[in-house]
C-alpha cells in the first residue's frame, strides 16, 4: 500500500510540470514575389512563465547567415502581461540569390535558449520557405536591333498648376496691398482720391472778405461731403469718431462753426481779411490730413 501511494504521488508531481513556452508564433509576410536584394521582415513571438527568461546570447546576430542570405537587423522587445512574459523578436533578412527561374528558398531555423530555475531549455524556431523570382526571363528574346530590352517607365511630370496659382494669388494680394497703402499715403492719382478740401482751398484762393458768405458755404460743403451728410457743430464728436485724423485740428473746427453761426445768425457782424486767412489755413491743414501727410 505504501509503495502504491508513493507511485501515485510521484505520478501527480510529474503531471504538474508544464511546458515553459506556452506560445510560439511566427509572423511572416507573403511567401512569394521576392527579387534579389529584397528585405524580408520576420517576427517571432514567444510567451513564457514569469520564471522563464530568454537568453540574449542565443538570439541570432546580424551578419551573413549563408552565401545568399544576410541578417541586417535584430530587435527584441519584452513585457510582462497577466503573469507571463511576452517576447517579440523582430528580424530583417536580405536576399542576394539571383535565380534563373522561380525558386523555393528557405530561411533556416535557429534555436533560442531559455533559463528556468537554473536549467537551460532549448526552443527551436522553425524554418520558413518562400519563392524568389528572376529579374529577367531565362530565354533571351531578340529583335532586329539585337537583344530585347524594355525601357524604364518615364517619371511622372510634376504639376505646375498649384505653384502658378500660388504665384497669381500672391501677386493679387501684393497689388491690392500696394493700392491700399498708396491710398493711405495719398500716392494714387486724383481719380482715386477724395480731394474735398483741396477743391475748397482752390475756391477760397479766388475769394476775399467781401465773399465771406460763399467762403463759409465752400468750407461747409467740404465738411458735409466728407461726412456724407450735413455736419453741425453738435455732431463734431461723432465726426471725430469716424474720422479720427481730423481731431488734431479741433480748435480750428470749433472756431469755424462758432464763426459761421455768428456770421449767419448775428446782426451787424463784418468780415475782415483775417477771417478769410483763417479759413484758408483751416482748409490747408485739412488738405494735409486728407492726403496723409499729417
């Protein structure tokens, strides 16, 4: 009975041993359509118990594998997930075989070493077969001019529509900006500018103190034209808000409106030459603001 129990116990213990590598998976590209010089990515994914570690010395080293195959790149990533180790080994092979016809080649297998409780365990990564094609057909065709050759495809011409569109848009923006700046600085021809005070100055130059009614009406007309409606003394602050450049001559404007009110609505007021000179100075100052020099 004791012997039987001992046998059962040993049997149960041996059954508890599990394979340290629970998953071995390969991710490979298509197994056909390769030419000489092509690179082939090759990924090996291994899942092990936490106590099992992959030995870095067993990972293939870069360099020549055989006479027609090179290993150009090796990358290893590992992470712990749900109580297990996940290893991802990424390899990049390059083929230098020049076949005369479609041929089946094989990337050879290799062995990875794992360590579990001080004991080394070997895990074989299986070989992988693929087809490689020749660069040219075995039977060389010939034409009347000799060996048959197929020219390379001509490169696609770059479209010039987009750059020219950008140039046209940039030129239009530059022209509009130039006209706007020229208008601000008074550099455009007369037809593009509002010379209301220039015309008023020209009319005042022909008038004297005897023509004070006409002189005042001329200046009023200039302000009304600029304001786009009749401008009264009580509306001057609103005028300055819409035409802030004229606020610098508010003293002259106030004098003008006060003088006009006294002249037209007070009895016995006599105009003098000095009053005409003040009107001319007011128009000259407004003319400078009008053309942007002040």
